[in-house]
C-alpha cells in the first residue's frame, strides 16, 4: 500500500490530465475502501509505436508512484478489428514487439516495470462468457451509438466494416473482465468511455472512472501524432541522424506557439520526464548552441521557454536543435536494448515484414496490322510472277 495520503495519491493519479470522468469512484476506493486502485491502459498493436507513447508512459509512472495496480492490455483482437490494420497472421508478433517497446520505454525513464501486469486481449476475449456478454451489449447499443463511439479511434473509410462497431463494445467489456476501477486513455477515446458509462450497468456490472491524457500534436505538422502518418511522428527506434533530419523539417514559424509540435513535446514529454528522473519537481530544457549565436542556454521553466520563443529571442533553429538532441537522449537506451535483444529484433521482423516488391510487368506490343489509322506505309510487295513462267516451271518439274 502506498505511503502517500489519499489526497496525494489522487493528485498524482490525475496530474496533467485533460479530463477525469467520475472522479468520485477513485476517491471512494482511496478514502473509503482504503485499497490500491486498479487501472488499465490498453494499446492496439497496429503501426510501430512513436514518441507520442511517452505520454501514457509518464502517466503509468504517476500511477505506479501513487501505489496503483496497473494492467497493460495489448489488444491484439482490437488491432485486427480496426479496419484490418494488423492481419491476424502477424498481429501476435506485433503484440510481442509492443510489449518489448513499452517495457523498454518505461525502463528508460526509471519506471519499475516489474510492477506492471501485461495481458493479451485474445487470452480472455475469445471465452464463451465474454462472447455472450458481447452479444448482450450489442442488443442494447444502437448502431449509431457504436459508430459514434468509435469515430475518433477506429480508422474511418468510405465503406466501413462491421468490425468498427464491435471494437468499442469490446473496449467497454474489457473494464469488467480486467477487474479494474479505472480505464486510462487519450481524450480521443472519450466517446468510448461515455458509451461504457451509459451501458455497462445494463449487464449488471459497475460503472468505472476514466482518465484522459491530452493529445500531443505531431512533431512535424501539428495535429494528432499518428502511427499511420510517417510525416507526423518519430519512431522509437529512429536513428539520431534521421531524428535530426525530421525535426529540421518540422513546421516552426518564428514566435508562433500555436500548433507548435516542438513546444508541445517539450511541455508534455520532456518536462515531465525530467521531473520523473530527478524526482524534485523541476523543469529543465537545455540547448547546446554555438557561442556566436549566444552560447548554450538552459530554461528552468516551460513558461520561460515559451516566452523566449514568443518574443523571438529563441530562434526556431535553436528550438529544433534542442528538441532533436533531447529526443536522441531519450531513444538511446531503447535502441541499445533493441540491438542487444534478439527476441526484440525478431518480433519486429515478423510483425512488420518488408513489403514484397511487385515484379514489373513487361508491356507486350500488340500487332495491330497495317491498316489502322496512322500506320506507317510499308514498301509494296514484289509483283507476282507471270502465269506463263509458273506453268513452264511446273512442266520442267514433271520431266
């Protein structure tokens, strides 16, 4: 049990979140039931995880520090249901790759992974009990409600598949089958959380609380950082030169702090990680710039950094340099773990096989004859031999 008071636990559990639904459920567990809070965070193993994954990892660190029992759901069946982003034949390998990466991220920011519980979705989502509950829930949730719930999470296409309606229903049931008090996710999952609050009691199960992280803008173009958009993200195994190249291409207008993915990353990732590593509640962001441009500079608060950029005392070039260096420091231990772990490497190779290059078809030239429009005139064929000559030749042959 945590040595922190219920108020201190609640502050850590809800720190830096965008929204909390049903906080009284959390307070009741901490203050009345006086037992460890149980929370789960789920991730569907589709595209390769990117730097945006540091945001939920920071939250998991806060939860563990608060004495929370944390379950990480690797939702393999959800990955398959999400418009077949992950084919069944490779999804198990991707699930393993995700587990390696998540543990590596947490270890790199000094989070004790031995206190985490990892669960594979298919380990319980294929049981008769779960299937029956899924049928019951589908009999009380309308098609429109299910579609609306998954709109911000499931990939939207012109001709949507039925699987997109099953996806949010399963996420509702996961709260009960993982036996938790709270579900953690991004604010993009709010509609699914509301669907759960409105419907789970119809099955005789208790309502849960929901914690929602902020969505970190893409580093390159603003907007949501997405695993499916290579231009908006930096992979967790990205090489240092590639990181610098991508950051140098990022949109970052002088003095503009709106939709600035670099500043958002400093605020939501680099700052909190510094606080976790050193445990003193301080912020620090270092930029190693040449003396002719003012020399190295350290910002002790995020507001100080933002003000300096707004006043154009700090140039986009310097901000990009500082962010690129900081990201490379974060990724170094993850890349090192990957290079030293063959199982880690094998899971990536099997989960994300290189695309097979299609054989180039050789265009067959059609013989369209000589009478189609635009055909080149051919030289006339030699005239036929006179009939008399042919007759003479035949007579010679008979003799």
